[in-house]
C-alpha cells in the first residue's frame, strides 16, 4: 500500500536548527489551550501575533475560529474572509518571515494573490504586516527602544538590523489605525547579537516584546520566552521584578530543558510560557516540567522574603526550613567577578596573558587561570592586583564562575570542583574567590561544604545559566568551618524529611 503520509511543514520547520527558534503547531496549541475557549466562538475576538516567524499561531487560531463560528457564519468563504480581515493580525520579524507567515495563513505570499484563501484584501500584506524600520539613536549611541549599539548595527541596508517593528513603532504606525486586541500571543526573538566582543553581552529582546504587549492592555497575553529572566541580570532585573510581582500572571509552564519545547535547541536555563489575565488577578498555577515529568502547585511567584522565583515546587519547603534558622548568607564570603581586580575589560585578554610567566620571579606569585590543569600553574606579578590584596597571603578557595553546558538534564553538577589555594596565590576572572580563611583546616572545611549535594542544590535554585556569580549563593547558609561537612550532617541540621532528601539526591550528582 502506498504511503500517503504528508507531514505538517511547520513541524519540519520547527526542528531545522537553533539559529531561529520556531514554534511547532503542537506547542502553539498547548499555548492556545491556556485561553478561555469561548474566545474562539465570538466573531469579535481580535488576536495579534506581534513577532510572527512561520505564522503558526495565526494559522492555529484561524482553525479554531473556523470551527467556533460555523453556526454564526455558515458560509465558509464569508467565514474565512471575516476571520482574516477582522480577527487575526500579525507583525512579522523580517521580510522572509513575513512572506513565510503569509504563505501559512493565506496560502500565498501575497494576501491578495490569485491563490489566496481569502478575498478580503486588496493589498499584498493583508493583516500580516512588515515594514523595515530603523533604530532611534540617543546621545549615548544606543537605540531608545531596544538598546542596540549604534556602532554595531549601523549597517548596510541588506544586513539584519534587529529593528523589529513591534518594539520600534506604534500599533497605529504599523496598521495605520489604533487597534485594541483581546489576545496577544507569540514567540518573540530572544536576543540581539553584539558581535561577541569581551566588552559586550548579547542584549535580551524578549522582555521588550512582553513589556510592549502589556502596554497594549490586551485581555490575555501568552508568550513563550527563555526562563533566565527569573534570576535577572543582563539587563533583566527590572523585568524580573515586574513579572514576579504581577498578580495577573495566572498560569506558568516552566521547562528546565528547552528541548522539551524546541527539540534540538539548547537554551541555557530552559524556557517558559505564561498566561496573563488582565481582569482576574490572583495566585498562579505553576507547572514545572523536567525530564518528561511535571509537578504542579498554586502559589505566588515570589515566596516571602525572596526576590527570585523558586522553579522547583519541591524546593519550597526545603528553602523555608533553611531560612528559618536566620543564618548569614554564604554569598558574603564570595567575591564579585574579577576577584583580584586584574581588569580584563580595560587591559584585554591578550595583554593579560603577556603578564604570565612559566617561572616564579621577584614580585610574582602563582596564578590560577583558565586551563591551568593542562598548561600548568603560571606566575604573574602581584603589582597588578587592585582588590582583595589581604587574601593573597591567606588560604582561600577558587571556584569557577561558569559551569555546565547550555542544557543539562538532572542530576546536575551545578558547580565545578573547588580549589583550595595556598597562600601567595591568586587567580584571574575565570574564578571567584571564596574566603579568605585563617587556616587550611577552615578552607578544607568550606571546600567539603561546597562539595555537598545540599550546598549545590541551594545554588541550583538561583542558577539558571552557566554563570555562577556571587548572587547564586544568596540562599546558601554559611556554616562554622571547624570540621568537614557531609550531606547527612546538613540534612539532619535542617530537618529535611525523606522526600526532601530524595529530591535533593535526585537533582544533584556527586562532585566529580
């Protein structure tokens, strides 16, 4: 028998590569399922995808409306024309995605084309708009709308500028009239390249799409975005604060591994999608997805006295037990980035490496730097140290400021193996400094604590990406460093029950 299977092209497109994160029809429908389904029975409900890439959201919305409006508009062509002209709207990200989205929605790249499924339009774009726009540079050489660098993005007309219409123009400019939408839904661009230089980081963009959508005041907002916003940083601190204090976010699906939503696409920290209900504030239904399993809780996005989101539902009781003892935070003895002030940002990596020498000379000390295990310990002059000079002559711990691939499945390692460093040693910004300590015994005790699963589990709650800067140690309690520490001692001290212990053990692998 001849195989007549014909795959959905949008499923195939969603699995092409990680260069563009496209949404599969299955994922789009999971997001649409969050909405009250009676929205699809009304001929007045208006939908917007402000970041259309393949047109999948608009297509799946249209399919639901075609069913929901069948009794009210029995004639199929009239129903299609009404939906296309009055109810579904899109703003594309680029010229290419505009044509792709129109092919998906109208079955032709021209809304008024010969083969278009709708007869409602007399222009090429229909209700799926795209017009190349420009950044608006301020006196500091940054775009007022997205933060792009003028030096990086002042390019030829043929190059991608990342000046997405939705965050650079008003709805009135895009659609030539003011419009109010009942539902805004989409998968926005995640970040904007900055060229990969040492001095810069990729600029997040998804937060700007969410904020622009909220300003339009839709009844419902549904978006899928990276989960790294939950811990802030990289310009996301104010966005995190606004999101976690927004009681209109009523449903949150949080995926620890992005591959569960986007097969083959590894995004550090995972992804999440949410439902914001403008008219019904309250507690949030939190669904946590990990390794194909899901847990559920109803809670506020911020626990008492916390400024970040606890992603694991099972972790809340553990964190509360730890906090109940009111101990100092371990972060107090962890240095900021660049613990000895060698200032790579000013001097540059190449110049810093020129300061290294293979043998000890007068005025130099051992320096732990990237890949020292393979190249051997090198030396550098201590005159370049500008901070933590008192730590130079004491015992301390060096711990890598980054660990883990873009996506790891539980059990996690969380941190690299710490190094107990003797007096007269320092490190470059590959590491953070823990301490210093007055004796090797204290340093060894602190090192044994870091190696425990309990310690690294608490770090994992705040560590959404490879980076493990000082802030990820905020909810880790400090201990008395007079003896070695084991997990059994810590489980007993904080009165963890067997289920809590089992969860910690399942989440964290032994230190390598």
